[in-house]
C-alpha cells in the first residue's frame, strides 16, 4: 500500500498539535507496512526514511497549466483570514494579499516551482492555492493507491490529486471551523471544508465529538465517517516520569496549548485566581501563543496574580517535556476540542490531568478528572485537591498511565490502514 499524503505541518517545522498528530500517524502507518509520500509546504529538506518520504512542495515542478486548468482553479478564492484560523502565530491575525489568480499565467505550458513558507502568515490562502497546484502535479506523476489529506488547508490539494489520478481520497479532520471560531465562523473556509468532506471517499474524525460536529454542521452521512483517536509518541531517550524529575518544592499548574478562543484560556486564569487565594505559593504557567495572548496577559494583571503567573510563548517538544517535568497538574479547559494531544503527553510524564468534558481526548482518557469548561469552581476545586493531596495526585497519574497502555499510534495506524484497504477495494469494484 502506497499513500500520497498532504499535511500542512510536520516536525520539526511548526510541530503544533496538527504536526504532532501527522508525525505520529505516519510512524504508526509505517509500523503497519504502509509506504507514504508526504507533501509538506514548508522549508524542509526532502527526507527519505524507512517507509516514508517527506517532500518539500517547493521542490515539485508544476507543469499542469492549461486554460481549462486555470478556470478550474479559480474556485479557490482569496479571503480574509481571521485570527482563529492562524493557530501558531503571534497575536493580530493575518490578512491575505489579494494577488491575482492569474499571476503565473505567463507560465502556461512551462514548468515552474512555488515558494512555500508553510506557516499561517499573510499569504496563507495564496499558499493553499499553490499547494493545490502541486497536488495536481504530483497526482499526475506519482504511483500510489490512495490520497490522504489533513485538515482544510490541504483539502484542495487532495481533491486536485484525486481528480487527476482517479484515486480515492480520504480527508482527516483534526479540527473544524466551528471549533476554531465558535459562532463567528469564516464562511469561505467553511465552504472549503464542506467541499473536501463531500468530495472525499471516506472521512476520518479524531473523535466521536468531531464526528457529531461533521454530521450536525456539514451534513455528512454518519456511515461515511470513521473515528480514529490520536495517540502520543513515547518519550525520547527513556525520559523518566515526573516523580523522578521534579527537583523543586513549588506547586506548578500548567496550561499548554494555543491561547485562543477554542482552548478556553480565560477559564484557566479565572480558576488560577481562586486557587491562588487558597494556595498562595502556587504558580501558573501558560505555554503557547495565539490571538488572545495580550488580552490574557491583561486579565492576569487585573486579577493581581502576575507575580505567580508565567507566559512562555510557543514551546517545542523538548521544552514541553521539561515543563511537564516541573508540573504538578496539567489543565486543558477547552471550549471545543476535537481531540487534544497535550493531555496524553502530560500523562506520559506522570502528570495528573484535568480536561474539559467538551473534548475528544476525554473519550479515551477515562480516568482523567473531567469538568465542564465553564465551571470555574469545579476546575479550581479539582486543582486544589490535587495540589493538596499527594495520594490523589498519585492515583490520578497511575490511573491515566493505565489508559495510555491502550492508546498507541501503531493501533491508530492499523485502523487507518484498514480504511485504506476498504476505500481502494470499493473504488475497484
């Protein structure tokens, strides 16, 4: 089985939740004998390893131009990207440059290459459109059995590759526009998502929570959607659990994730205020970046807890492991969380976790403490109980470690391989 995969992130480049999930799934698929060629729109060196080939989209010759093709590609409109669409940049959002769709029309009949930043910056939608052109080009040249596209940014590329190759398309939903933006969705992005979901031969959702979102908001048939939960990679270099790493007596409560509406950072801060009133020596860490970072800093200042509240900015894997090694409890108060890998990463480090009931990861971390994201009192009480009672902390860590034994990328890869086999078989009937 050979898969043509499209992903917007892949470590070590922008290894946020999406990149971490793609890396884990590629590893799990490789363990199950699946060969993958993954196209990434970043400044990454082409990487060939066992059963995987990571290709920089900027190294692909695009020579599929024709008048008909340009007409077809004009459906990718240039839109204003609201801050909720920009997961890993600093505050302020991003505006898309209104470059003409025909800016490369002089290249008709000639091969060309596009430059990609692979980020979520000002030219995001132009890069999505150029990435779709790359999708069509590799779809016409490579030999593969199935196409797999991760999240809306890659759906147009997956569709173009499927149209030109005739191969089945699987789209993988890690988050929806409703998760990112709540009621104030960007309708243009919604339409890209909806078209990808409708064109796909099969949809993979990262949780039952997400599957229901796709049914309710996008009208996708339940039978078309398969649930494959994410997992977490084992610790590198045999890193020891929390109990043997922590070398200080401070009580540390950690939030790690994007600082944006979806993740509920304000609920963490409000709970932190209540906890600090009860445990004056508690410290709070908010690790991440996002469009609500500055309002959250102001919120902390207004509550007069700045001396015990620490903002770290975006952290990569080695740094997050060090942070978890210093933490007494990890909190994820997400308003709408399709999955949430960070709680798994915290649990692997032996850190007790508190997660919102409105999250996909709550479906598999059965022994984690779960609260409604809006219930500040319950969140604060849970944090206080873990900080004050070592027996409760140890029990939470032990129970979630048992959950983790059943959650591996190899098992997720096996499920996805079975989906590949199913759609390829259906396509050939």
